């Protein structure tokens, strides 16, 4: 069993540095992944937030799309945040013409789901496996042009839903009750960005999931 697993962060676009910091804080050894040889050397991978259509295009350009699909099918643990969640979804709504995902999670994700009125917001979320641990606090989450999960297959575990109220107490305008964190086997996805709040508990959840596999 590896105590400090090597976890790649796909570094084609998006907030790579923040994930590197959060993974370090969670006890992993993060490495950027831009090419096949780097992908082959990791125990697990993080797909960062950014722009899923751009990451999709770049993956094809650097010819990492098929190796990554094969790695996911082969059981590589992957955590996708925001755009990364979109990339992990088997089905996508609101994608651009020709947009593809890597797939692997039996979920339908709606891209840019919160709409134009709610570009970004923060909420304190109960996340299964984190806030329900002894002494666990809710997780402060940041949503930025985020997707949500419309529908999940039978093997998918729902970890968090949008609450009725935002952190400032105002009612959430859109999306109350929608699924924003889920796990399907070795794949974990969140609509939000735990890497930018300085709370490494979601990354720690992923690192533990990785440790179980090694
Ligand atoms: N809206 C973006 C997309 O479709 C995701 C935003 C994000 O990752 N913060 O990829």
C-alpha cells in the first residue's frame, strides 16, 4: 500500500496549481500530466476545473483522449472538479456541437446549469464522507459557471446536493436539491471547486479512495 500516492493533475488548461496544493495538503504527491508517459506513471488523476470544451479539444490535440478513456476503463481513480466532472460524465446536456467527454460515470451532467443569473456563488454543503465524519463541519464550496448532475445510474453514490440557502442566508435561486458531488466506483466528481477554498477534505477523500486501490 502506498501511503503517499502519486496523483497526476491534467495540466492542459484550468486551475492546475490549486489542485497541486490541495493534493499536497491531503498527503499525496502531485505531478502535472501533459503527455502519455506522465499519465502512465500515476496512481490516479485529477481533472481540474476550467473549460470542458477547451480541455476536450486539447486532449485530442495532444492525443491523450484515447489513452485517458482506456485508463478510466482500466480502473484508474479519477477526480473531476467542475469542467472535470463534465469530462467524466457518460452523458452531457448543454454541450457545444461535437463536444465529447471521456465518460466513465453513469451520470447525465448539465453544463452551465445554474444559468446566467447565477454565474458563481458559495454555499456550505453537507458532503457524505466528510461533514458526517465525527466533528465534521459542512464544506464551504464555490461554484463557478458550474454543471450539476441531472440523473444518476444505479451504481452511482450521491455525495452532496445543493442546499436551499446560500452561505449568506439568501435562498438559492436555481438548483436547490440538485446533485453536485457523486462517486461511481473509482471515479469522483464535484460541481464545485474545493481546490480554491484552502479546505483539503475533498482531496483527502479522493486520496483515501486511491489508497484503497493501491
Ligand atoms: N462552464 C465550464 C465548462 O463547461 C466549467 C466551469 C468550471 O470548470 N469552473 O467547462
